[in-house]
C-alpha cells in the first residue's frame, strides 16, 4: 500500500508544526485512527483512504473515510486533525499563534487590519457555546481541535476561552469568532437580538434530514419536506436502543410521542435533538400545551429543555402557549423525568357541536381581511355581508365596534335572535374566550387580556342578551360544513387565504378538541426557507409561507408575472403582517394565468400544489384523512385546479398509501351557505 511519512519539527522558542511530504514510515492506506470532522471539531473513528505527496496537498496530505458514513463525507485533512498512536509523540507539540517579525509577510497585518475596519463585520452571537463543547481554534495559521473552557459576557472581542485538546493549560487562549470554527457561533440578527439556541441546523441534521422530493417544486428547488426527513430519519434510527418520549398536557387532554434517538455524544444525536425540537413544535400547534414533559437521554433532554426556554429556538412557542391555553399568567414549563412511567398518557376529549341551524340565528366569521356576517332562519340564509377591516389596528375598541356594527345589520333582518355562532382565526376556548386570536396581532398583551379575551361574550350580550353562543376556530367550521356537504367524516378542511386555516372533523363528524393551528407547523426543512411575520422571524419553513396567498406571491416574479418592484419578494413591503399587497399580487398572478405566459405562470401553482401534497402526507400521521375540502382565494380559477392536480400527483407517486384521499372544492353555494349554516348551527338551543 502507498505510504506517507510524517516529519515534525518543533522549534524550542515557539512550539509549532512544520510538516514535510516525506512521511512514509508512519501511515498507510487502511490504517484505523481517529479523525476530526471539520464541521464540528469532533474526532470520529476513521481509516486512511489515501495519501498524497503532492505540493497541492501539502497542508492536507491525508484523505480519511469516517467509519459508518458515506464516502461523500470523506475528507482531506491535516495531520493535526488526526489521532493515531503511530504518529510520533513530537506531534503533540502545542500550537502557537504566529508572531510577525520586521520585514516578514506578517508585517503587513496593520494594513490588512485597516481594510477589515473599512468593511464592518457582523456582531457574533456566542450563546450557543457551552462549557466542554468541541470546536476548532486557530493558532499559527492552522485550526486545531479545541474545547470551550468558558464564555465571558465581559470580553467583547475575545469572549471564548479555549483549551487545545492534548496540550497543557498554559496554551489556553481567549479567542473571538475570527479564530474559531463552530456552527454554534452565528451572526446576531439584524435587530441585534441574539440568535436563538438550537435554531441553527447542525451538519449531522443536514446530512440526515434534508431530502429532495420525488415530485419537484418547480420554482423552489431547495424545498425539503419535513415528512421525508421523518421517514429517512426513522429508517436510519430503527436499530437505536434509546428513545426520547415527551408529553404535552393541556386542560382537556394530553399529546404524547416517542422518537428513537441516537446515543448521547454521537454526531447523529445532534440530528435526533434537532428533529425532536421540530416534532414537539408540530404537536404543540396541533393540540396546544401548558407544559412539556421529557424522558430520555440526558444530553438530548437538556438540549430540548434549553430550546424550549427563553432565548431558545422555540421561545415563540414558550411565550405563546400560556395565551393560547387561556392561562397567560402561568408560564410554560419544561420538566425532565427519570422514569418513562412519569410521562402522562395521551388523552383527547372530542367536542360535539350543533348541526341544526333551526330558529333565528346570527353568525360571524372574522378573517384577516374582512368580517363576514349572516342571518339564518330555519337553515336558510336570509342575509349575508362582507365588511373589510384592518386587523393591524392596535385599538380593541375599533375591532369591537366594527364587529358590532356588522352584526346589528344582520340582526335587523330577523324577527328575533335565538342563538349566535361564530368563527375566528386563532384559538378560542370552550367558554368562547378569544384566548389567542391572531386577528388582533398588535393589541398590547395587557390590553388584550382586559379587552379582547371576553370580546365575543360581550358582543353576544349586547346583541341578543343571554342567548346560546358558540365560537370556534374558522378552520373547524370549514371541516364541519364539509361533513354536512360530503355526508362523511374524517375530513380535513383547509382554507388557503391570507394564511392556512385548517380544521378537522373525525369519523363521527365531531371536533377532536385540538387547536389545529397548522399554519405554525414547519413543512420545509430547507435552512434557507423563508421566515414569516406571524412568528416575527423566529422560524423558517412554516406553513404560513406555503399554503396561503404568500405561498404564491413569494413566487410571482420567479413565475414570470409582471409585478411592481415592491411586490417582488423579499421586498420589505411583502414581509410585514399586512395582507393588502399580497392580495393585489395574487390578483396579478390569477390574471397572468389567462395570458400568453400561462405555461410559465402555472409553475407557481404546481409549486404550491407540491407543498400541499407533502403537507397533507405529514398531517396523515396524526389525522385520519379520507376527504380534504379546499377553499380560499388561492384555490380559485384554473390555477387552483393545477394546484390540486399536483397535490394528487405527490400522494400518488410518493405516498400511495394516501392516494385514496378525495379532494373537494368549495363552490359558491358552499361558501355562501354551507359555512354560514355550519357556523350558525354551532350553539344548541336551550
């Protein structure tokens, strides 16, 4: 076998490495050793795959294969990235920072430093580093395996003290990001806030979780569906002996799940922890939760605990859930338990809603763009009106007055009011409290608690006194109306309007008692996926930006649609919570579908259809779906048909076990009558 010799010279004054290509007597192809993986600074079992004496490979003369990994992970490495007893002990000389002398190349450093000052460097966030974490640290122009000793909040430029692995403490150094390599060191956000702990996808997760779909998204080549990541991960982890179990208790139930995980301390364990965080987030927005209970490998549990804390990747969920659950004064808590028996069992409490709109009833639907009010008499709609409103208004009295005025007009068409039904985006409690409705996004928290939580109750009393009142999520009304239209259960209703509104009715035509806020669930794991204004940039790849009008508008320019400059995503005008620009942009897309560029523009709808197909496959793990009712402005016209055909294609080609799902679209009668009657029928007459 070919061999290469190591020649290490150690100057007495300043210890350093000097390598020579004549090293044949020490290493040979096939030799087992430990090699550093450059992305995370950790050492892994490896073997020598090839050796080079080429001048081009002078700095990295050894190619290694990491045992148990694909050959695509093979890498050319330097000698300081190897651990092997065959190497001379002199190899363990300490790394030392290069010192410039007068007249040498390094003497030009001040000039280089001046250039660097001219170009402002981003401020870095070191909060992801913890004591004992492995990384790479620079000394003498090379990067060495090192370990974090401490991270200081007082030392601005060099806040990280590292110890070089295998060397005395006398060589420990305080360093900054310019001399460190670690995925845990990231730039601070533009707003200056720290990057969240656990938000950056580790290299091991990228390798295991980023999967290209069989059915491509024509205008989004980076689309990486979560459902495919789950499938690939579970196949890779099927022999794992460890598992992470979690529970998400809520007032009327509990979600529970177990995920096989790789052993603590392995590179793959980072992928396990990263995926677990996403799956917990998914279950939280399906069902809601007042706390998180964990059982499993200690390091993974601690990682998840930190992610679901202030400053963690899921701080948005931690801060939102108390409001969603109607307990804003009770903080979301994370608890790690020693015994799996201490993890609560799964529990659901299905909700039975009225299905007969007998008598005289009012109903309202509060969307992000308009207020819809109807008057129903013995299951017949006698009045219907849509009134535009500004959901971004921070004054709750504005919202109260707008809804009240719209309901009064409807009331005037009835001889009396026997009951009031309603729907709204967000979560509504069983007591008709607007615990967390995102149609009031800018109302301050203290004002929201005082003036918004009971807004539906106050409106009902002012309009009709103490008549029966029932308000639920708008997606749930869609599902209930679909049950009546289809005459079958196991229905998922999806409204593709300003965002995704979803609801589900089981085989009996009843609600599950889940919040089903699926617009906050991640469907795309692409690390460069778009952020959204609802979570204020906390997450990437949420359904908000895929299954609502923003799923189309972000692709408008790519799809050949001529739009104003400020409609081209990611222009700042397209990245706010306001919907007007998106609504106008969608109209331009729909108009372009009628023109000469239709063949190009249709790729927008094919892309959104791909999103829809993979999202539905993911939903099927938790919801038994036989029928899907699709409505909303995105589904209108020829483009909507193309979108649904593409979604069907995804299920047929990638998930044949779900190909039986039947798609239904909302005709004018359904939208004008079906949903209205379903909302009006919600309260049962006394």
